[in-house]
């Protein structure tokens, strides 16, 4: 199980109280345990706080807003993802705009990735209907 130092645990608790709208909307869906999966929100892992984490499948979900494309954030995200992979955790990055426009598709994609039904942890929308792929 991934845990963080006290400093990271306190920061995670603060982040739970200050979630963005896309994070709140996604948490409302993930807390219902879609597909029987249990998620934690703002879970401390090492020096990081994961937006959402499914311990059973060692899957971290990160909701990326516009700030993730600015400054040194892309490098920070890459280093964080590399550290998580070294701990055996897969990282699924979901654009915040996609959560706002296609919440049901995002939740379906997350449950399929968690179960290994999709090998990729990239998000390109939900899968096509059967026979249209």
C-alpha cells in the first residue's frame, strides 16, 4: 500500500476539501463504486497526492486541467508518473474538459482500464460501440 509522510497526508486532507469541479463530479461517480471498484480521493503516495486511487488494481487517476500544460508542470507530472510506475502503479490522466463533457464515458473508461480491458492508460474517449471499431 502506498502511503506518504505526515506532510503529504496533511496536504491530501486539505486537497480533499478544495477539489476542483471536475474532481468533485468524478468523485461523485467513483464513490458509488462503479463496477464494484473502490476508489480513494486525494490519496497520499510518497511525496504526492493522487486525485483518485484504486488500490485493488494499483491505478491512479489524475484529472488534468489547463495548468498541467503550463510552466514546469509537464516535467513535474512526468517525474511523478515515473515514480508511481516504479511503485507498480499505473497512471490514467483524464483531461478536466473531458470529465465536464463526457462524465459517463470517462467512468466507463476508468473501470475498463482498471480491469485491464484496455491496455492503454491514455484517454481518447470511450470505446466505440461493438462492430464500429
